[in-house]
C-alpha cells in the first residue's frame, strides 16, 4: 500500500504542475484547476502531488554542511567547500532553494485549496474531503514556517521582516514586498487553526494528522517564545508516543519501526526522490538523504565525501544506541586522534544515519517529527518558561538518555539556565544529528547557551580553518536570493542585514 500510494501520487505530479502553469499564466484553453479537480478523488490525487513537492534533504544538507556536524571526507571532490567555509550570499544555493522551494509548495497547496471550493462532496465523502483540505493547509503552514525560520532575522520579533505572505494563486507578474514576521505568523497560525478544525485523523505516521499539526504548533511555539504552549503540546505528544527502546530506535532508521514517528516523508523505490542528490549543494534537487554525505553507500567503500565531525563523534558513547545508528562499523577510528600524524586517512568516521532500505543504499524515510524532539522541546520550555524548572529539564534529559543507553544514567544538576541550555543543545546535537535541526537550533538557542559552531580543529584546519562561528552571526539568517531580486527589484532594499 505504501508503494502504491507513492507511485500513484507521482503519476499525478504532472497534472498538478500543469494546473499551476495554467493558473499562473492564465492562458485561454489550458486545463485549469476548476476543470482538473472536479471530484474528491481528484483532490486526493492532487494532495499526493503536493506531498511530492515536500522535501527535507535541503534542511539536512544546510544543517550538516554549514554547522559542526560534518568534516570534509577523504573521498571529497570539492563538494560543499563554500558552505563549509561559511560562504553564504544572495547567489548561494541555500538562499535560492529555501525561497523558491517553499513558495512552490505554498503555491501548489493554494491551488488545491482554491480548487476544492468548487467541489461539492457527497455526504459519504465529507470526511475525506475535510481531511484532504486539512493536510493541504498543514503542508502550506509548514512551508511558510520554513520561510519564517530561515529569512526572518528574529522570529520572536513581530516587527522584523520575514517573507511575503502569498495566500492566493499569484499571477506571474507579482512583485511583492516582504511582510513582517507577525503577519507571516498570522498566516501560518490561521492555516493550522483551519487544519485542526478539519482533520479527523488523530495519528498517522505517513500523512498529516492532528498529532502532526500539534507537533508543528509545539515547534512554532518554542521558536516564537510561547513556552507554556510549547511545553503543553510537546508533553501531550510525548505521553502519547513515548520513546523507542534501543531495538525500536535502531529499526526506526531502517524504516521498519514507527514507535516514535509522529510524521515522516516516505521514500520508496522508483519515486521522484529515488536517486542521488546534487552533491554538496543545499539545492539538492531531491534524492536519497544518505547521498547528502556519500556517493554509493554508508560504508567506507561507499565514497563518503562528507564524514562525521569529531565534535559529534566525541559526544557519542559506544554504549549509546545512537552510536550504532550514526557511526558505520566500517569506520576507521584513530586510537590517538589528537596526535595522529595522518588523521585524514587514519580517522574516517563514516555517517550511517541513512543506510538505506528496500535494498536501495542511502534511501530512507525522512523524519519530520519524532517524540524525542517533543521531549527536547519540553525540556527547553521548562528552562525558558516562567517557572525556570531546571530540575524538570534535567529529568527529561535523563529520560531520553535512559532510553538510548537501556540503563539508568546520571541526573544532571544545573546551576543556571545557561548550563541547562548547553546540555539541551548537546543532547539535540546527538539525538537529531543529520536530521536538519542544528542550524535552526543554534539560531534559536545558541546565544542564550553561549554555544556556536565549534568544529573539531584538527580536521577543520586541514581544510580551511573555518572552525568556529558564533550563533549571533548574520549568516544564521538567509539572504533574499538574487533570483527573487532580479524578478522583483524593489525587494532588494529589504535585504537582510549583512548581505
């Protein structure tokens, strides 16, 4: 069933794309949305095509390559050197991808939402009709939240500039200015409120449900500084899903266990993402998540062009199941790394987060929301909230470590909020590594924790010496891309600081 849904959805991508072109250009005689979507079944087909536009590999690539998750691999051909050296500008692939891709998702979802207004469901179809709309509103909200996260210099300042609010199918000649963070958040919040009012599915690991909507609301609340709501929502989800045991955790990254999965994007054989990404580029073009790091497989022989940074490896205890999930057994580990005369060849830490599934190396489902992230959201909210519950945060971190080690672990004792933030960022670095979180985490929490990008100096200095970057740096906000400025010159005067 999993494969049938995906393959069927891919067959309809062309349909939705053609509808998009017809509506944008308004050419007489072309198939438009009102003709393409006439039944609930048509809408469901269109929804699958909207899902097909949604991808996490750019987040994984940006977070890994720009922060302190990877080192340049022994089999590198120069992929990703600019981003590794902290080079981001209006012409960068990161700026292009996060802007264009998310507006494309916004547009596709809006086409579907507008077309649905012309479809009259039978009574027996009403629940399906509402759930289709709920998912479209949710995906649109997710895309716009990405725009807010990456292009607003301060997601907690409603007056700061974010991205244009485009809540309609825009004509080709539109030249919008940036709306404020508050205005974009209102758009996102409105979509999520609508999605909640329409959805009747509580939980589904592969399609947006009430739980997925609330997981996004929890992540947004933490980003926005609404710590009471962040703790409430994340705690409810953690209680509903719990944490995977060690076996379940390992199987989750082999795509055979969904214990912790609130929502994931399925990747299957012969779908549109079955192939190598644009190696070393944030504008990945979609593809196997593991190919963000290696050409062939997640092994020493698989041509890894990026390797695990020692700053990650040194946090991983071999007794922790996360070591087994992330460190390939074919890795070459130097017994005396600090004094090794040839660390490039004697210390090769192969990333195994995406080993592959269904017989396809490097191809795995992409985890959008997991219950462990909800635990970490709750821990951060406890520290930042009005009660400043440092002990409560420590208990949550212990709960996570207990599950990952399979035995009781020591309980932290924090003397300050900054100490607690440091511990939370460290645990997020281990738990969510190579899942696209580190860049956003440092932007949100790095200054308060006194933590920035801090790569292992040995491997880093062999490359370029770009080893550290404070979380206050302007490059934790992306620039408006040159492709938008070329087509919309007035927005150039609203470029983000530093660019």
